[in-house]
């Protein structure tokens, strides 16, 4: 979604109000949880729905 919107990770982090390091953790799938307010801010900044940027992966 970042490339579709022509936005860098740094720009998204600034718009959302999180650090680039935390955004990287989210992007890499290493986050154990995501705050609803953060997800809302990301979706608002990218003009998308959560399903556009989330993917379920089984841990088995």
C-alpha cells in the first residue's frame, strides 16, 4: 500500500505518529499486537481498510 500511495515508510511513520522502528516491526510481521488507534491511523493515512494491509498466517 505504501508504494501504491507513493509514500515512504518514514512519511507514514510521521503521519501515524509512531517511530520508524515500530513501523518496521509492524511491516515485518514481528509485532505481537497492534493498537486499534494505530491501525486506524495507518488506514487513514493510506486510505485503505485493515484487510488491505493485514494477512493471517497460521503458526502451525
